[in-house]
């Protein structure tokens, strides 16, 4: 038995004993005779305690509860009831008695779970509901399987759940059960996008009627989700508020298979929101709202956990969404790593003083941007063409410049100049197109043995086509099979 397997067995046995008493109710943990020391020493518990400024004891319940949300619906329900995790507190399903579901007696919790088996599964929108077990079967067999899966996730400290994009069903990530194509770290924002679909933009004289949907978004989240759907092992470094919106985003990231181990929770802070006004052509107007407490700090970048994840990544993908100085700090760290991960820089949103970053651009392998974003990287040359911008940025140390416009990509590097223009879009643009391209580029880097060639850029360009579905950008990100099909359908006519 490996040390990892032994740790899993130890954690499983502790969880089994805890459920026999009162579960993980905070008011009971301090008085239990069970040795919970191995739980308190878990890396995920210690890291959560560090990020939130709480004790390991206070961190144990939220860590176990968040990890349980990565399990399939049936296992989540079993863990929630037997360990009294409180998943439904604050938002109880109609007709469910939380006093019974989270009763002090384990027997009561088991019996009520069996009685409400179908309604509880329906509350989680489970696609398939297994046959209702007897209380005896729950006690003797099913719970053990659930605790083994939960203990495996806790012991590995991965916080990772691969998801099948076609069905949306969450699968448990056991060690090596689903090898990923490579590892990428994304550094960018996570927000709630409040999306208003209008036929035309409003004016002072004529307001517009809109359809509304709220959905997790942000340039960092969109790129992380896009990379995960392509089969990459994705870590996201970002900040969320300590609120319902933050918890909704954490749940969404878990369903999409994005690791959450580098997510910082800002105590007392609010999760950022963006009003997205989108017309029928896909053009958008944006209004952002941010709580200054919910922002990334230098200390979050410099942690040993963050550095270790970046060092082990094939690709690090950055946006400009964080406070001034963060991007430079990350690039300086990456430049000192050996071997150095490949770096993709997405200079969006544009910053007031891009000159601050010029001394770090020799750490950048790829810049992926629209022509406007490229020009804004060089404010002293406002009339420059994309080719001129690329030449100047390469003079500052960037190895490859990719200009994205209307589902086509132009590329400039020392070896090649490309113009991939044979994928035709029905819309002028799509909010998620550049994110899809950047994630697809990261995928091709991770699976390639050497420098990327024309076929790789063609494939990444094709990844933009599915993003034309109007709505939440993250929801439009394609799977690898979709991109393969688009490439095969279009053929290489360039």
C-alpha cells in the first residue's frame, strides 16, 4: 500500500467514525473523542485556513463540504446527510425537513435520506436516480464507497473533478483514473456576468427591453473552463467574495473540472459582477463592479503552493484583470523557473500604463489579442497595424504574436507569418472567441513535443467557431471532438 493509499484509508476511517456521532457539526467537533488530527493536517485544510485566516478546526467543515460537492449526486447526498455537512442549509428544497436531514442521531439522518431519496436527487438535478437503498444497505455498503471517494479527493488535495461536457455529469477524480492532456495554470478574474440580451442597444431617448440571465464568467474563468473542456488539468488563480455568488462560482468550477486549490476567498468581500449588454450581432457593452477587498495581492502570487503549481504546469495563461503589478510579479517568477512553462499573455482588459510590463515581456511566449488590444500595448504608436504591433512586441521579447479578429488569426514569429482565414463565422464576433483560441493554443502546446506549426494554429482558430452561441461565454466553450469536427469539415484551404 502506498503512502497515498494509506492516507486515504485513514481519512475514510475518520469520516466513518465521525458520522457515527454527530457528523461535522462545528459545535460538536470540539468535544469529540475521535482523533481528527489527520484531517486537520490535510494540505487542503491548511491552505484553506491560510487563505481565509481561520483555524484548521474551523476550516475542516467548509473544506469537506466543498470537496463533497465534487462527488456525483448520490455520493454528495450520502456524504451530506451522514456527515451533516449542511449542503442544503440556506436553500432548502421544497418539502425537505432540514431538522431531520441533519438531525443529531445518525439513524434519523439515514432514515430520512432513504425516505426522501428521489426528491433530494431531483433537487440536485440528477440525470439518473439509482434505486432507493435500504437503510441497512446504506450503512453496510454504500456509505463506505462514498467515504472512500471523498477521502481520496481530500487526501490527494487536488480539488479536481473531470466533467463530461456532453452530459454535465460530475465524475469523481480518483488518482490516475482520467489522465489529462497536460497542466495549465490560468490567472484571471472570476465574476458573475449579468447578461442582458437586447435587439438594439439602449439610448438616452429609447430604453431597450432585455432578456436576462446570470452566469459565472470573467476572462480568467472563461479560459479555465475552455481549457478544462479540451482535456487539460486546469488550476485557476483568482479571488472570490465570501458570498452566495462566490459559492455559486465554486460549484460551477467543480462541475466544469477546474481545480479550485488556488482560489482565494476574501472574507467579508463581495464577488465581482459585470453587466453584459449584448445585441443580436454579438456586440457587447460592459459595466463592471468590484469590491476592492476581493482582489489578488502579491502575497497570493508568492505562496509556495502557487509557485509549485506554476512550476509543474506546461502552460501559464494570464490576463490583465488583476491589480497593477500582479502580472509583472507573475512574469518575473516564471522567468526564474527551470524549466520555464510556456506563457500565454492575453492583454485584456487594456491597462493604462502597459510600459510597466515591457521589461518582463521576454518571459512571454505568446500574446493572444485583438488588433485593438495589441495597439493598446503600444500607446506611443496608436496608428500601428497589427503587423507593426507584432514587430514591436517581438522586439521587446515576445516570441509569437497572435492577432484575433472575426474568427481569423494572423501570426507573427521568427519562423513564420500566417493568416488563418478560412473559418467563416455567422456573427461579426463572439465574446468567448479569444478565450477559446487561447485555451486551444494552450492545449496544443501541452500535447506537442516541439514548437507549434501551422496545423496547431489552424486547430486553435477552429476552436473559436462554437462560441457564436449568444449567451454566457463560458457555456459556449467547445470540447476537443467539436474542434476536430470543425477542422475536418472546413478542410485546410489556406
